[in-house]
């Protein structure tokens, strides 16, 4: 990668970090996009692989969120029962 591209990527990442810390999210996203665009122009085949695998990552993330929701529901239901009822359920 050429020197000026490295400088653009590093500068955009640094600027994005500062902008996010200052709570200027839109500008941070824009700065991050500039850095990613430069990287994508340099390594198009790697970005294509990432783009193809994104649906798998989203599916796995949704499965994790569903499991967490089910666990939260069970905890909420268990919290609503008395200790005696829970003990009887375990002992029975």
C-alpha cells in the first residue's frame, strides 16, 4: 500500500475515534467510511469475502439474541414464583 493511502487510513481512523469520543457520531461514521473506502480500493477481494460472509454473522448474532431472550424470560418467570414453589419443582 502506498504511503499516502496508509496516511489516509490512519488519519481517518484517528479522526473517527476522536469524533466518536466527542459524541459527533455522524461525522465519525463518515470518517470511518473514508478509511474503509480506501482500504476497499486497495484490497477488493478481501472485502468481497467479508461481504459474502455477513449474512452468516447476522444469523449467528440473531440466534444468540434469541437464546438470551429465552433465558431472560425464564428468569423473569422464576422470579415471580415463591421460593417454596421453586423448591417443590426441584424436589418433585
